C-alpha cells in the first residue's frame, strides 16, 4: 500500500492484529482450586489438599461419584 506523507511516497504494510484469549495464563486452574477446596472441607489437611490439587478434575469427579 502506498501512502503520501511529508512530500514523499512511503510504502506501508497492513498488519493483522491477532488476539489470543486465554482463561488462565499462570498459576493453578479452576479444577485444582475446586479439588483443594473440596479436599480441605472433607479432610482439613494441607497435605491431602495439595495431593488432591495435583489430581484436580480426577478428584472432583471421584468426589462427585462417591458422595
């Protein structure tokens, strides 16, 4: 594309702007938070909460099936 500016013809490029939408960039996800919350309410143990947070959705599904 050519553009007239300050008495000169300058060549410019059109650049498409691409936006990537992400829910969580860093940190833990919703499944982990949910698993930790459920684990804490049942066991009142930080160790179990960490272990269940690592398994995240697996523990949430297990809890939903067994309760």
